[in-house]
C-alpha cells in the first residue's frame, strides 16, 4: 500500500464568495450588476449551511478543510471592522474543530471590498499596508483559534486575469496585438496601444504590490500571533518540454515568470507554501489528452512537477487546491487517484508535502463562468440547494480514511 505520513491532512476546499452567498459589497458583485460577469446571488448558501456541509465532509473521511474569510464582510468600510462577521468565522472554525478537522484559512480569495477596489485596489501605493492592517486585525481576533493562515490565493491569476486578459475586475487588458498596433499611424490604434502598454505597467506594479502585501501581512500576523503558521497559496502551471533544448529553455523561462519570480519575492516570509494545480503546458508535445469541462488537459501527474518547482524553497508544502470540472463525474475518481499517486511519489522522493485538499467540496460559482462548471465532490441543485454526494467522493473517502492508496491504485 502507498501509505502517506502520519497526521497527513486530507480534505477539500471552498472560497467564501463562491459558496457563501449574500455578499454584495465587492468588486465582483458590482461587476455582476454591470453585466460584466454572472451574478453570484445566494450561491450554495454555505454561509447558513456550513455545519451540515462539514458533516458531509466528515462523513467523506476529511480531517481538514480549506476556506477563505470574506474581506468585504470583515472590513465593509475602510478601517471599520464588523465583529458580527468575525464571530461568524469564529463559529465556522469551531465547527470544523468540533468535527476533528483542521481549518486551513485564506485571508483573501480574489474578491475585494468595494471601498478598496474603487480606490485603486492593489494599484494603490499603500496597498501592502492596507492589506497588512486587515491581516493584523484577523490575527488579533482569531489568532488563538488558528493553526495557520494563507495570506492570499493565486496572486498571478488575479494579476493576469485582471490586468492582462481583462476578463476579471478591474477588466484591464494588454496583448501583443496592442503592441503591434502602435506602429499604425491612426490615432485610434495608437490610443489603444498606449492603453494596453499602461495596463502592462499596472500589471507589473500590482504583482510587485501583491508580493509586498504578503510580506507585510506575514510580519503583521506574526506580531499578533507568533505561533500561527503563515503561507501563501501559489497557482503553478507546470511548464515542461520534450527533448528539444530550445523547448526546455522556453519552459524554464515560463516557469520563472509564472512561478519563481513571485516566490523569490516572498518565500522568506513563508512558514509553508500552498500549491494550487490545474493544468500544464508541454512545449513540443504532440500527445492528445482527454479534456475536462473547462477544456483543460487531464494530466494530474503534473502535480509532481509543480510540487518539485516549489520544493526548492525549502518550506513545507500542502496541496491547497487541485481538481477538475466534470459534471458527469466521468473522470474525477481516476483523476484524484492519479493525482494522489503523484503526490505520494513526491513525498517518496523527499518533498515535504503535508496535506492534500481537492477543489472543491461543493459545486460553486466559477467566477466569470458563473455556475456552469462543476468541480464539486458534492453536487448542488441550485434551484433547491439540495446536496448530493458524487460517486467519486467515495473513492476519495477511501483514500482519506486509509491514508493511502492500495496497490491496484
């Protein structure tokens, strides 16, 4: 049997805006009223149903759960904190502990309070200090209830989608075609190009501010709760290559700009690092892959290379998210099994991996795609809010309860 270390954490993940419902004072909620993204509304109503949802997670063998606090609930106006919101999350933490599940908490998972986003968000020069103030408040109020805190989720994703692709708030876009168009003498094209170049500059500023915000939050948390383990959750695209040396060089540069650049700025202020893994890119690859409902390659083995990229920073690692959209539940069980096998191999090869959380516990709001894509171990009927455990969840349950894989797996 492929056994995992004792006290290994098994579970799943959620994020506040995607499942709680009733959050209207964020940049995403405002974007929905403008018709730029689908509305989230009541989502899964997890805000009121978290205890029964945790009962299901416990029945599925989980001993850990990752969730996020909603910054807009806790600090609805700049510098003003809502103690009722704090008490809610204190109750969520207590509910997990009562079920023998370790809470893995993320301070910020994409959505921004309106007062912050409308004043520039992470474009603001003082944004690291603003974020650190929020982190310090949470650590002061909840520090004695916590084992660990992740400061932020997938900084590269929020940066690239918000300032390069322009598909997420604040909907700013840069592309190479914008660069090319600056050579056109027409004023319209020149203005478009200049705007795109400005957005690239803003993206670089935001990425630097996000790294500074993590570092400032680390110090703020430690000042209030020195024993709390502080991490960052890094989305890693596993870039790799065939035999061609040119492709290998391209993969190296891609890994540097997507993963290493941010980690080099932040790893010294990390007690551990969370990995989010969803897809890979192999340069020179001619293989044909089966696809998820997101049209991503089904390649769970790439989690090994992603863990290896992060292991060089010599910090304990945990899989904070990894999963697939699969409404028919056709691939999920095999995907999880192969993914877990790759994590086991990483541990066998000396990587310090301490937990694995599947994305997601529940079907949820998948950002600009709304509720169309289904990642959950538990299916949600959005009309009735009925929960239904998918068959793949029981395959994962066996892995969790056995703390490993049987030889046939």
